[in-house]
């Protein structure tokens, strides 16, 4: 049976992709799919941070049984990590995405001009 964790932006599978592109279940290998719907704009640095965080979380749970619960916990922790990257401005929403969902919160708008701020507030 294939164990997996699926959140809006993180998918983790207990398996690996073979030469034919098929996912083969494995108790030794985890496969990570980040932002499958391309909801965010990614820099290489931000993506590498997610992969490093994933490695950290997997390492922290080494020795524990590979269960749905443990895999979902890693996925949930990574989802929260993405939110923190978005809040820090290291990620931004992809406004050209198929669906603009703002599932991690409404984007922040930086206003440099007091007149623009007043116009936004007054509508």
C-alpha cells in the first residue's frame, strides 16, 4: 500500500519514480512534490530551503515507524513552513496560476504613497 501525505501545496509519497515514470511504493524512499498547482512564484533559494526543511523533518523522525500519521505530520509542518516563507516575502503568489486561491492568506500590498493608501481605504 502506498503511504502518502497530501496538503494543498505539499505532497509526500512513500515511494520512488521508476524509469517508466510510475510511482513504486517503498518503505525506504520518500518523494516530495512541492506546489503541484504552481500557486507560488519560486526562487531556487526558497525551493532549496523547503528541501532542506523536508530533510530535517525526515531526519528528526528517523527510527519511528513509517505511518500515515508520521507522514502527514511532516507534510503539515512543511505546509506551515511555506506559510512562513510567504509571510517573509521569500515566496509570492503566482497571479497567473490556474486558480488564485490565497489559501495561505491575502497577499500583502506595500504602499509607498500616503495618497494611494487613502484612496484604498476610502474605496
